[in-house]
């Protein structure tokens, strides 16, 4: 997705979440659209450098330093802790 498209999407999501945050939290007419906007906002944040972690879930579009999903060999410390 292009940076321009992400920027336009981000602006719309910010507006939806800001205008209907009460529906998002407490329910209401715009609850569904506010929840969809929040989920899309998390997807947009996953494209940022380092991704996003929320409620214990990490989402990113590229492996990076400290990425919980990276595949790396176990160190001696990791092996000792596993015992």
C-alpha cells in the first residue's frame, strides 16, 4: 500500500475513532464501524517501523530488532532458562 493511501486511510480512521470512541467502548449506533476502524488502525500501525504491540499481540510487516516473531538461534542463556 502506498504512503499516500496509508495517510488517507489513517486520517479517516482517526476521525471515526475520535468521533465514536464512546460507541466503541460502551456500545451504540456506531459500535460496529468504530470497532472496524480500530482493527484497521492496528493494521496501519503494523506497517510502521517496529510494528505495534497491543494486548500482548505483536503485529509487524517486516522482521526487526527485538521482534517477538523473529527466528533466531537460542543463546546459552535461553537454553539454561528452558531447563
